């Protein structure tokens, strides 16, 4: 069995992300990330979905949750054929692949989160998922030029982003075409030009960080290519601040690489649901606590032995 491990982004935060790992060695990751990020009470904040709705907290908290799941998976012998991450999750994927240390990854996501938060304050905006529309979304974008397609998550799941009033108008158009809409619990219009100030921050932090070539293939979310060198990973993380997340294509690329099982490392199960709809021929499960690790070893991993 060929396994890919994928890591969710900020919008997947859930209540109890840290306490889910209590009494497991992976729980220590939350304090480790909090110390490096300058957020000493991160283990408490990661359990609070309201706190995690704030970008400067939510990004380090989701990163910690992803690394906790990754550490638990590594401890039971998971060695992926490839890794990928959705937006912020690409930083987690880079750490999992050995491109940078957990401490350096935590520093990056802390600076990334703060710069995103500042950009959100300067450019008020929002994001919303549109369900049930495929290519029809292009008509919405054509009629609302201030709105961007931030995430192409699946055949019929898109995320629009932009200034709040134009976004509200675009969502009305999407509903008229038969789409269902759900506003996302984030502070701004991620993956749009509004986040431009954050590009400099992410690039600066990465230039002073020691980076290594990934230990296994990392599928880049904005190019849908395999990043095989430290330089390619760095460029992907910088470009990913503004670029559309092409997750639909990432999932299909993993399938083309021979992946037969996708493990989502982190809370929410959002990427698992997307995989089941986009690449139904691939098994998909998610790990967000010790019990789900045990379930995994009893099913997917046992079948590969």
C-alpha cells in the first residue's frame, strides 16, 4: 500500500485540538510549538475554536495539531510515499518531510500568522465555500471581478475570497446558479492580493532558516508539481501566500503517483471528505487523536503488512 499524508489548513480548526492528545507523547508538541511561536498558552488556546479563529493563534495551533498527528503516525511506522498540505498545511508538510525543524516551522507559522493578521486588518475581507458548482463558478467570477477563486478544493467545492460586500454579492450569484454557500471562520481574504504584505515576511523568514531537501516527495499546492529540493519548497511556500490552492489537482496528482491511501494528519476531516469525493478510488482516513491512530493501525496499515 502506498500512503500519502496530507495536512489541513487554518479553516479546519476544531474545539479540543490539544486535549485530544492528552496522555499521549504527541501532546508535548503544543507546548514546544507555543514556546517557539511566543505563545506559551498555546495548549489551552488550541482547544478554543474562538481563539483559533484569530489568525495569529489559529495558524500555530493548526500547525501544532498537524505535527502532533504526524509524530504519532511516525511512531507507529508510517513512512509516506508523498506528503502535501492545504495552504498553511504545506508548512506542516515541509516539517514532516524534514525540510526544516519543528522549532523553525513554528517560528515561520507564527510570523506568517501575524503578517496575515496585519494584512487582514489593512484589507477587510472574507472567504466562503461554494458547494455544488463546478465550472459554473467561472460565471460568478466574471460577474464579480473583485472576487478571486482562492481554493479549488474539489470538482464541486470552491472557495471564493475578497472584500466583504462584493463577496456577499458574489454569493448571491452563486446561489442563483444552484450553489450552496458557507462563510468560513477566518479573518480575511487569504490567497488573494490582499495578503501581498505577508509575502515579504514569509520570504524573509525562510531565507534565514536552514532548509534541507525533503526526505520524500512534497506535492506543491500552487504548482501541483513535486518539490524535490529545499529551494523548490521555499519558492512554493512563498508563492503559496497569494496563489490559489489547487487542492483538487493535488489529490489527483497523488493518485497518479500511485498513492492508494490518503491519511489526513490533523483535526476536522475536511481533506478526508474532499478525497472521498475527488479520488474515490483512494482510501481516505484522518487522524486527530490516539484512538484514530489505533484505528488506523488496525485497518489501513495492517492491510499493507
